[in-house]
C-alpha cells in the first residue's frame, strides 16, 4: 500500500536460504535446521483461514490498513486508495473507520474522516474506547486524534494541531518512521515532537486531563513505540545513537534497556522495538548495506544480554503469546518461540499484520476490494 511509504528505509526482502533437512513432518513439510531452530514451509491455503465479510466492489474497502483487534471487535481504516493532488505524493486515500464484529461477521459502523482529511491511521481499541488519528499529508500536519466511548458512543477530540481548546496543545509532528498511539485502560499515550523536544503525553479519556510522562531535549526524536499491558517500549534516536527505553505503566518511570549505533561502520542497524506479552523486546536488525540480510533479535526486558536471534528478512512485526509474525517477500513468517519453530507460509502476500490471542490477521490486496483473513496459529498448526 502507498501508505507503507511512511517507512523511509526501503528494505529489499530476500527469503533466507537454509540447507534442506531429512524426513518430513506429519503434514508433509520438510523441516530445515538452523541451529536449534526448525524451519518448516507450508503453502498458503485459503480454506485454512476465515475472512471478514465485507461488501465487494465498494470503494470504501478497496484498500484497508491500520487494523486493531480486541475480543470480537476489529477496527480498521479503509478507502479507495486513490492518489489525488490533494493527498499526493505518498498518502493513499483511507478516510473511513470501520468497526467490524468478527463473531457475527458483519460491519457494525462506518465513520468518515473530517472534511479535508485523507487518511485514518493509528487505530486502537479496548473494551471501553476506540481511538484513531486522521491526517492530511505524509508528515501528519495537521493531524487530529479522536476517542470514541464504546458504551455511550460519545466522540471526543483529544488532539488537533493549532486547536488550543484540545487537551494536548503541542505541535504534533510525526517522527520519520511509523509511530503508534498507545491505548491503555482509560488513557492514551501520544508521541510528540516540538522543536528540539520530544515527549510522550498521557491523556485521561474521561477527564481529558493531559500530563507529560516522558521528556527529552536535545534534538532527538521518538522513532516508534509499542506496548503490552505493563510497558511501553520506546525507540529514541539522537546523534547517531538509538536507545531502547521502557516506560512502566504502574510506576510511571522510564529506564534505558540498550543503546545501539544507528549507522555504525559495520552498518548494523537496529530499530522498531516490539514488546511481547511476556515482556520481551523484538528488534529488526539490518546486517548489510542494502538490508538484504536481516535478523530478528529477541531479549527479555529484565535481561537484555540474553539474546535470541532469528535469521529472517521480516518486517511489519506483530506478536501474541509465544508467537511473532511478520511479512517477507510474498511470504508470512510465524515464529513459535517456545517450540523453536519458524513456519514460512509461502505465497501469502499480506500488506499488514495484526495478532491477538494467538490469532493472526492478514490484510490482502484484492481487485474489487481488499480482504482481511485470519486464523488461530495454535489450532492451525503454525
């Protein structure tokens, strides 16, 4: 999708080649040993996945992105995907917010972005709230953040550039890499940049009271954030250094986990931290000049030196339970960390992934309307 151009580093994805193993698994695939990790290849079969029942040939669903899931509720942005002079050069038209009931297999509601706003992004949902951002252009200025109370249907403006009546009054500049707005219980956490200052602002969605919970001054910026029920993992970069930081929801304190060179001599670049349900950090690591050979590294937050490495060219990471998933070149990889098995689902060309409760959701581009397919990775044998 054109929206993926928000990621300024273009990574050429090459499937890692491993030596063939002997014998076959019960499903007929050939396991391949990579140290203690087994690689198994399976061919994508549509019958192993369920899919959202969305209207066909409806321009509102030609392109789908920014998928979030809680329970049986899925929230995602969608639109025609058109590029016009107003939203060009890099922003595809995704100006609808759809709320979908997975169990019933039906659309609950569709909300259109405000006039003049071309893309909805950074969706999040929990039992009480739906949160989303809408933007006009690639750098996100101006941008607006809304919260919808799922019990009362009240829609609240949380942030709007230049609107002094909104709870957050700083100029909101998107960092140069994709960021997320974190939803935790009844609060959201928004990464902000203003001049040489970077911060994360917490907003209580009931009172709309705002407070700064992370602050740095010196010209750096927040590249990305990720969260679980306990922490926010922060990638903060300044002067050629990237720090992976951890904000604790319970204590309100932030600590540094590791520091790496962004572009050192050997060009080993690490970025985009993902935090798992069991408090491990997952990083993408580029190991050569053109990022043709990548690694996925995993370590627990309480022991950053205990590193597990997977030799995979994989981006768009997501996780649930023991599983980490990501996209490759026309493949989707699923890492079972507990079993030390990587499943390569061949010919599954997904644009966007999301995982919840061991269920993998994949957005597929299709003529006449994008599709969202999903499968439980445990029951599916991944």
